[in-house]
């Protein structure tokens, strides 16, 4: 059996718009593969994307 580690970026893309990430995640969820996600990645996903002000506070400039 194959095991996959899902990161927050993939989960963001897969749940926010139709595209290859969603297709692949749905295929994996219907397969016998085991999906894993770290607590840090789950926290990032549940927190949501950072706003520009947060990025500026972290990196000192807007990206």
C-alpha cells in the first residue's frame, strides 16, 4: 500500500478550486492509499492564508 504526506499548500489548492490538485486528492481518497498530514500542516490549513500585513511583519516587506 502506498502512503502520501499531504501538505497545506496541496490541501489549499484542492479545496479552493477545481484543478489537478483536487482531481489527484479525490483519486487518492478513493484509493487504498494512506493519506497523512502533519499537525503543523493541518494548523496552517485551518488557520488560512496569511494576510499581507502578517507577511510584512514576518519578512519586513510585502511579497
